C-alpha cells in the first residue's frame, strides 16, 4: 500500500487524522501542518518528546511590567487551575482552534484586564474568529468563578489584578510551548494533561453554544 499523501512511498503508519495509511516522511512533514493530529496519536506523542523548540527567552516575556512569582502562583492555585481548564475547555469546544488562536485569545484577555488599571474598561478581541469564540467562553467562565466565590465566601476575594497575572502567566506559557507548526496544539495538550487532574473548579466548565 502506498502513502495516501505522497502516493509514492510505502505506507507504514496508520494516520488517525486521515484515517488512512501514510509514510513516515509525510507523517513528519505534515504533522500539525496540514494534518490536525489528535492528542493521543502515538506518533505525535513520540514527536512531542523529541521536538526541538526555540522556547521563549525571559527577556522577551510579554507584559514584563506584570510580575509573576512562585508565591503568587501558589496563592492563586485555585484560580490558575480554573483558568487553565477554562482555556483548554473553550479551545477544544471551538472547532478548528489551535495554539495560535488560544494565544491570541489570552493576549486579548490580558489587554482587556490591563484596561481596568486606567479605570476605563475596554474589551479587546483578537482578529481570529476562533480566538474571539475562546475569549467569550473564558470570560463567561471567569465570571462564574467569581460569582461562585462570592456566594461561597460572602465576599469577592479574587481581584482583577489576580486574574491579569494568571492570564499573563498562561500567555507566556503558550508562547514558550509554540512549536511553530500551523496547526500546532502543543500548548493545549500540555494544559489538558497538566491540569486535568487538578482540583475541580468552583464553577462548572460547561459552556453553551
């Protein structure tokens, strides 16, 4: 059997994205470029372990004026877990969304929360329609989190600056995990694996639409 992509080399791998057989060369070249690979693809998992990435130079961190410390992340563990799950859930519910859309959504959310520093709320939306859908879902989830927190504690403990810090942290993580592939979802895969076993959030991650 020949590869269903190049139609010349011998097919040696079952591709779950195409549901057909392809050759190793096309698998490596088209993985997360023209192929939307599922997270559990054995070849994708193996590639993740050996993937070379430039990573994000700390000197190139966006929004360097927002200082993120280990103490802050420990203190805001519940908010971090919730927000990470909200971003993952939103992105996976938006058909076709990839890391780039999630990064755009996080950047837009950061800009929105930074506008609160000036006392004038201004909602920023990314250019990507997929990113816009992620923003809407995450905003809804964050509002549910804060409402549930107020009902549970009798007060609003989470501040806008806390949300801003968590969003900046996740944005930096997204940029650091970027593998440069057009359909790359390395960041979303990491969030799903790292935070799926975290303590259940204060509000459900079920969204409508």
